[in-house]
């Protein structure tokens, strides 16, 4: 009998360790899930329900960042437009959305003028994107900002979910929708989704050599009214992507998606700001390019280099404007692609 006690004790100790390990696992899992929904709580300010009377918003407006270092003034512009002006007493709620990463935007945005509170939601699968809690958080925001990342993951995880519906409701009530890099690219009517390409995606040389190889698009995602007929590209000057966006434009026309497509190409550390009337202002260190294709390409076929004549290109430098609703009829230059080569410097 006495010999049995050590054996029982060992079993109890072993069971206790297993329970402790299981408890630690469950706690860790709980914390991990919680962090996926709410990060940066040290700077987050939540209003009490009784005092949270939602303001009338003055948008909708858009901010499309080209990647690289963010243009802080562009985010502040979007916030001010939604509030109704730089000196408005209105304060807004901001929600940052991403599929992975951390809460590094929280402190930056919370320090901006007119911000009531800011949350970062890391929404990494469709189950999360359909949660009622996420829907409510996003629907009650006044400004949404999509961090950079992978547009394919954004589309696979968010398209046709409650999250998408909630984001659209923010736009419709006059809010602001911003984003950088992939977070800007998903906002155009036609989206290069990068779902068929490698991690690096398709760049200019490969796109011009074969407009169909590993190049796929997504449609009917957000469809903002002032971005009808557009396709957005980012990291533009640094990665020399003019031939890439030319290919994307040619594909929409060749595939019968549209007779005319406007590419909006944004350089790094630069933002394209779109007010509620469709008037664009470029802000930041670089330029934005508006590239128009409005006829059927001469050659746009699988396994054949692209030939497309006379793209119209407007180069809009920082501080200058472009009207999306009433596009200019002058101020552009022409560039053509012949057998996969651009005829002269397109920048």
C-alpha cells in the first residue's frame, strides 16, 4: 500500500502539469485571438455609449498611398475632410484594417487633429471578416485605413464578407477610405490581385512580354463612385511599373471589361487624394501618373509581346490636381508599346 503512494503522486503531478500546459495553451490562444481583433489598447480611447453621438460626415473621400513611408499629411487631410474642415470641432473614429502585422499606426493617427479614437483590426481569414463584432466596429468608424500588405490575401479574406459591407457603409455615410500599397490597389474598380504570381508579383518586363502570364484581376470589390473605370498601381517610380500598368489597361480593354481604362499610378512616399467631387490632389515627395487607354490594343494575346499605341499620360506632381469626373483634354503626352517595348521614356 505504501509503495502505491509515490506512483499515485507521480500520476497526479503529471496530470497537473498537463492541465497547466493546457491552460497555458488556451490562455495563449485566447490572447492571440484577442490581438487579432484589437491592438494598441494603450492609446485607444473608447467613448461611453451615452456620449457617443455620431457626427454628420462631410465626405466621402479617398486617400491612395503609393507605399514606402506614409504621407502623414495625407491621412490628416482625409480626417479633416470627413470632419468638415481643419477647424471643425468634430472628432472622428478611425479603424485600421490589415491581415497581419501590429498596431504601429495607432499612435501616429491618434496624435492627429480631430481623432476621437483609433483601433487596429487584424483580420486574417473569412471567418473573422464575417464576425458580428468586426462588422459593428467597422460600421461605426468614420475613417478606414487599409495598411499595406498582400492584395491577394485582402481579396481572398475580405471580399463578399460582412467586413466588405461595413466598409462600404462608411463610404456611403460620407466617411473616408484610405490605404497604402496593396491597401490602395484594392480600391480601384479593376484590381490587379497578384493571386497567380509569385511573392514578388509581375513587373514591367514580364508583363509586356506576355500580358496574360500569371496576371489576374478581381472585379466588384469596393467600386467607389469616383474610381469607376480605374486600376490603381503603387510603388510606381521606384519599381519602374509604367509598362505593368499599361499591360493591365490593355487587358481590361482586350478582355471586354471596358472600352476605356484610366490607370492611377502612385509613386512611393506619395498620396493621391480624391475629394467627394472627384477632384484629385497629389501630396508627398513624388508624382502620380494618370494613364489612359481608350482603344483596342493592336496585339494583346497570350505568349505574345504587347503592342498598344498612344497611351495618354498625365504626370501630376505634388501639389497639383487632376479631375477624375471631368478629365482634362490637354496636358498629356503620348507613349506607345511596340512588341513589348515602350517607344521612349514614359516618366
